[in-house]
C-alpha cells in the first residue's frame, strides 16, 4: 500500500510537471474581436480569425507556444496586459505616446488610417463642414480608441461637438444608422467592412490621420524579446504581408 501511494505521488508530480510545461507553452492574447479584418469571428462563430490572430498564431508556432485568444473590451486590453492577465494585446492597436508610457510595443506590422463614415446622402466632405453647417457635430466612436481620443481632443474639448462612446465600432455604426450621430470616426479597414455590411453609408474621401499598428506587452514581459524577434523575422520573410494580403485584397487596399 505504501508503495502504491509513493507511486501515486510520483505520478502526480510527473503529471503536474507536465501541466506546468503545458502552461508555459501557452501565450494568451487579448483583443476586441469586432474589428474586421484584424479580428472577427470566423464562419463557425467561435474561432477568432483575422490579420492579428493569424500573425499571432504564426509567431506562436515559430516559438513553440500554444495561442489562446480572449475577446474583451478594447479599453480593458492595456490594463489586462499590465496586470499579466494576458501575455499581450493584438487589436489593431495604434502606437501612441500615451500608450507607450504604459506598455511596450512590438515592431509595427501594419498601417491604420482613421476615416469618417457618414450617411450616403451626406453632402459634407469633412467633420469641419458639419461643424460649420450645424454649429456642432455628434461623433460616434469605439471607447478608448484613437478615434475616441482625436474626436475628444479636436471637437469635444474645443466645444465643437459631442462624442458618443460605444463598446464596439459596430455599435457606433448602428447608432449612426439610427440617425443619432452625424458621423463615426474609425480605422479604415473596419470602416470598409462596416460600410459593406450596412446599407446607406459611405466613407469620406479625406482620411483623418494615419497611424501605426503594433502589439502591446507589459514592460516587464519575459516573452517580449523573443516574440518581437519572431515577428521581425516574419515581416522580413514576407509572411506578415501574405497574411495581410489574404484579408485585404491588393485591389481593395488604398
Ligand atoms: N487603432 C485604434 C486604436 O488603437 C482602434 C483599435 C480598435 N481595435 C479593436 N480590436 N477593436 O485605438
């Protein structure tokens, strides 16, 4: 009997050692998965696919990690990374000086452009046209995104309008369609997807601003160096561009 318990304990120790190994072998990515083509639910309605998910998968494969993806609110991504709840965030996230104070960013792997969505019959060519005409503008955004920051700084803080903040870009677009916003400020590729999926909307020709996307890690992350090195290699060998091309056909890209 004693021998049996000794063996059982030995077996349990071996098992838990394996469990620990497997645990080290998983990286958890957080994102907000209503941001096509960077992250969205695939046809099965369960798997998160898109440019960010595919790049992260390729990096994890290269480094021998399993990848787990968690769909959370966008504004929870940086706090979640900093408290080590998640190993990193990949969410079409723009590199900004403010965010750099909180997290460290990988190399840039894509360019984002902030654009303005308006109703199709709108005669305005810019947000400023709306302000000039109406005296004030109502802008819908996804909470805590750069679209939110620019709208807040450039219009709300200047007394030129109000910003309505939503949990997702899709919710902001729905509010525009319901006639509650004059426009939505959001990244151009998701904007194209939302306009294609919803009738009666268009994107203003003049882009608001251009930005760089990168993945975010806690400043004391232990995997950051290896992860970023793997990303750099995948950028170098064309894998990243191939993934982007899969989701953004060259003809459709600006
Ligand atoms: N690029 C913008 C930002 O960094 C929007 C990102 C939103 N991402 C998302 N997965 N919903 O603020």
